[in-house]
C-alpha cells in the first residue's frame, strides 16, 4: 500500500488539532508524528486514515 504522506509532510488529525510533522514512513498502517505543545516536543503514532494534509486557518 502506498503512503499518502512522507517524512517532513505537515498533517493534522481529521478531527482537527495542532499541525504535526510526519516523522516516519508508513509503519503498521500509520505514522509517528511530532509537534510542539508550548516549549515541549510531543510525539505519537497515528493511523494514516485519521490524518489529513494540514490546512492553515484563514485569517479574518
């Protein structure tokens, strides 16, 4: 199965949330992603089906 995302891509959960950077190639149907929460770096695994390309909010 070809992956929709590659390391370095900016993504977010389909349900919303922070912009995250894809940190790994497709593994077990998902990716490890990294993001910042304040000054702390966070990292977690997400199934590819739950991710979408990041779309920046429109400025008013």
